[in-house]
């Protein structure tokens, strides 16, 4: 009744923003991401009949904020009549700061809970379970370049390229490590209901998915860079035009974009992407990663830098 799983966060290159079915947490659009290697969340789930309620500790401290969503995730995987759980989480990067900590947490929880509950689920089943807790979490089940396909009734995952076959590097510039003011679940609902750009965002997504898929299959860095930056800025435009406006950026976020633009002008292989937070992720060709790291570290307002290669999907560490 006990299992531990590890998962890495993933960074979306073609973003998920908006839901078509709130109750089943089904995304309005497909998405494509890369799974990281060096940032991780480990989840230990112990189902224990003697417990009266679920308990969660994160990096050694009791955490009640994340607990309701994790309890719902366990209900999805093991059924609402399950034994209560003792959940122990370890994470080596800032939580809830736009670094996909919920993606890795829910992917690892889904894998661990499924094993602890004695289920043997397929990746497709795990994807739909994890996706109910957090849309982006499903993508962390697999490694490398992962496409989340939005189908009629559910979601499906495909690996477009393994992590070793196109070993890009991601440099994350942390501009503010604290938790974000508005979570992505709430923010994307505000966008869906109020942004005048939301409908065209959804309608144009297939074009970006197809351009990115083609670039990844052919390992065309320039094509991927152009479509990923465009898709990111389009998602943030949807947010900025929402009421109330959703602006995750700070002044250092903007300065990081200028740094990336300058590097691109010098022929360095890098492009930016930004999620629901102020951090900038620069995706780089491996030979240019050190230059990008140094330039972002020297950008005013950057408080920390994390560097990661691409990695594998969620996996069981111990269990039955
Ligand atoms: C900007 O997966 O956190 O990172 O399904 O409501 O939990 P919920 O949303 P979540 O949203 C991720 C939004 C994003 C883009 C992306 O990862 O595709």
C-alpha cells in the first residue's frame, strides 16, 4: 500500500491555455512540451486504513494548501472509498512559481497512487487520470518532446522525439521565486470568459501544433524557435486582454527577453518561453547553453539560474 514515484516538470513549447470541459478538466487545445531532466518532484504515497484524513508534507514541512488537490487526485486514481494517505513530497525547485511544479507533482502522485492502490494502468489511462488533476501533468508522464492530443472524449499522449535524439538544454532565469498571485486554473477561466482573443487563440492552435510537430520531427531549431515564441506571446496576449488583466511578467522578465533577442542577433541558438509566472525559460542548442546561462545570469533582476537537459517521463522508484 505504499509507493514512491519521481517526475520531472515539463515546459510547454505550444501551450495549453483554456478548458473545454471544466468538470473533467479537458483542455480546449492540444499542446507540445519538453520534459526536463534535472528538476524533480518525488512523491511517496502510503495508503493506510488507520488514518482518518490525508496528510501531506513538502520538503519536510506540513502543507495544507496543496492537500485538497492531491486528495482529489488520489480519489481519481484509487476511488473515493480509498484508505486515507500519508503523502511525503520532495521537490528541488521553487513551487507554484510558474515552473510546472504542479505538473511534476501530479504526474508523480498519479504513478505512485496507482501502484499503491494495486492498479496496473496503461500510460493512456494514467494520462487521463493525471490530466484531471492538472492538464499539464499528463505530459510529464513521458519524456523528451511530448504532444498532448485533445481528442473528442479524452486526451492522448505521443512522444515526438526522445530526449536523447534531440538533446536541447533549458536555462531557467528565476526573476521571482515566490508563489504567483493567480493560479493557472483560475487565470485560464478568466481568459476563456473575458478575453476577446480567446476564440482565435483556440482556433489557430492546430496551425502552431503542426508547425512545431514538423520542426521537432526534422530537428529544425529555427522553425521551432519561431513558432514557440509566437505561441507563447499569443497566450500572454490572451491573458493581458482578459478582464481583470492577467500579467505574470515583471520588469526582469522583459529584460530577459531582450537578452535572448540580443543573443539571437549574435547567432546564438536560443529562444524563450514563459508560462504562468515571471520566469523565463531559454531553450538552447547544447553548444550555446553556457553562453545563454552567462548572459541571463548577468541580466538585472535575475535572482537565480537553473539549467536542465531533457529527461524521461515519470517512473516508479519503489512500490509493489
Ligand atoms: C501556462 O496544467 O497548471 O503552464 O489544468 O488547471 O491545472 P490546470 O492548469 P495547468 O496549466 C498550465 C498552463 C501553462 C501552459 C502549459 O503548461 O501548457
